[in-house]
C-alpha cells in the first residue's frame, strides 16, 4: 500500500523549536505515523503540552527544555534521545527566525544572530546526530528554511540571507552524507502561526497577504507537517538535497514592508 511508505513506525525523531507552531505540528504528525519524538524549545510548559498530545496518540515524547542556540544544548538533545529512546533516525532543524528590518537598521549583532540561530544551530545538531543515524544504517535530516531564502525583497537582509544559507547548507550536507543519510529542506511561505500574530490581528494586512498568494489563502501547520512526513519517510527515499516550497505559489513577499528608498 502506498500509504505504508509514509509510516515512521519504530523511528525516533528530534524536533527543535517544537513548543508551538510548525515544530509542534511536525512532532505530533510524526507521532500520528508511528514515531517517538524528542522535542526541544525554551519553554517547558509548551513542550509538555505537545508531549501530552504525542502520548495521547500512543507514542513516546521526551521533553528537553533549554536554549537551543549553543552546541552544548544540541548535544543534550542528542544524548537524551539516545539515553531515553535508544536511537535517532530523523532530525528536524526547525529552530530559527528573525524580524525584518531595513538594511541600514540591521546591526552586525542582529546579522550574526540570524546566521547563528538559523544556520549554525542546524549544523551543530546535524553533525552531533549523524554518528547515531549511521548506527541505524542511515536516516533523514530536514531543515525548515523559508521562501525568503529564495527571493530578494526589502527588509530581508538578515533573515533571507540566513535562510538562503540554510538552503545551501542542505545541498552540501546532502552530498557529504549520501548515500546513507538524506538531507532536504522545506521552505514555508506565510503560515498562520503565532509568528504572524501581529499581521493576523489586523484584518487588512491578513487580506493583503491572502490577495498576494496565488492559492488565495495562508498556509497551515498541517501543510508543512505533511511535507515533513513525506521527506522523512520512505515515501521520500529517492529525494535528497532538495528544497520543497510550501508557499501557496508566491514568487516574492506577499506583504509590502513599506520600507522607503534611502
């Protein structure tokens, strides 16, 4: 049965920034198709809520609260996965983000932080997890990027550059880790999560984003989770080094940032 290819029975996945939004939904989606999960984020209360959802599905969830910006914290995620669940098969690098800013207002610190938070975190966790993936004969690494890494627009100097770098990292890792480990990315467009709260609280801005999206709606966390399941399962076994854009068809920013000429 073709649906059997999407199962993750007996697998263990690490998902970062899994306390809410995309990361939380990927974790519960993995549980729905049979995986146990190790979930990390800053806020323990949010992680506990996600863990309860996973356990209600009959799967195991291990909560690892903490600041994921350091290599040491990523090491804790890996060590906990091995000590508590005995293996690692899938890594989802979902930690990231950065607020749009005009180029001349973007500080060196903000630029460095965007690169570290979006790219270095993925490098660290992946590198630490790879020996354990190899112990299982291989596995899958999935980086959550953004369509901002593919287009150029005002306000995205730090965030867009970081996500573009993460997409490039994905391609290089796929070559280095083939044939045993597949590495892919998903580029979300405008997804209705708490990250868009400021926009979603203003109906005119929300409508502007919808109007600027060819499919005529904002994305949902289910849209991203479905792609994550595909790429992390046997259904995606002949896919590596690729970015799947789940973006409603947009070719650039679907919201005018209002940044004036210099």
